[in-house]
C-alpha cells in the first residue's frame, strides 16, 4: 500500500496523526518533517556480552513510540515510510563500507498471523531500498528463523529475555545462497524496531556469526531510555 492510498484510507476511516492528533493522515506533514534521521550510538544497561555497536534515531517515547505501535498494532500501513526513514538513518550509521545485508530480527509466526503483516520486515526492506538509493551496496534479506518455544517478551526482565532467546534463532544455509553471488565480503547489520535489553539483537548476532557472517552493527528505530550511552 502506497503512502497516498494508505493516507486516503485513514482519512476516509477517520484517522488522525499519531504525532499531533490532527484528522487525516496517520502522520501529518509537519510531524513528518520533525522526525529525526540521524542515528546516535545507544547501549543497553547492562550490555549483553559481545554485543556489537547499536544505533538508534530516537528514544522510544513520544511520537517515535506512537509510530512503532501504530504500525505494529493498529495496522497503519501509511507509517511504513516514516518508520523506515528513521531506520535507514540507523542503517547508514551502522553499515561499514562495501556490500552489506540488513537482516531483520524474526517475528514469531503466530504474532505475524495475529497482526496480519510483518512490520519488521516491511520497514527493514524499505530502509534498505532508501539506503541503496543513496549509492550504498545494501540489500535486505530474511536470513533468520525462530526455533519453536520462544514466548512473548513483553513483561520480561533482562535476564528473562536472555534466557528466553538463548539459542532461539538459526540461519539456514539455504538462505545464504543469494549472498554468494555478491562481490566482495558481505557484512551484516541486524535490524529491529526497538532496542530494549539488547537480548534479541545479541541472539540475532550470534546466529549470523555462527554461519560465518560478520555482524558490523545493530540498527533500530528507537531505544528505550533505561540504558547508558558509551563510545564503542
């Protein structure tokens, strides 16, 4: 669904801007122009051992939080573009020179079915196209799969999230074949919507590294405030 058609649908259904509440588009033009697109380094506190540098464009509150929740939980598909633009800022900060594959953290199949869409993949794919459009050698691929048994992370603390996710992701070799046709050494950037404890990003990093992919960084839209900043 394009920005225009999504906005028209929301207008007809009585939609409002998630930022200021104005009737019409899910994000009005003034609020859109105020969205940050420059990422800063953010670290969970405590930092999962071995986690590569994470980058985020915003704190997970205010408009950024409403954008993520509006897309994930309210199916406001017109927000894919604005959310992806923020993620693209983080991808640009995290991506090293040379070929890069951006890899979304996988969602539970039951969650995707319940929502009727996969917002993390939609935003990651759009962000990759935005970054590639500025001359970078970037593609998006769903390289990760979740093993059965992972429960909803909501309400879990840092240690509980780490235990829930330990060994939960795999990178099937069949999914790596497309990367073999790319020239040079391909490095990966893990993508997600929100960085909380860092357990999800660390598990995704482990799974990719286990099949020989170097993970250069983590790119997210927003990061929760219960964290510390430090230089890498």
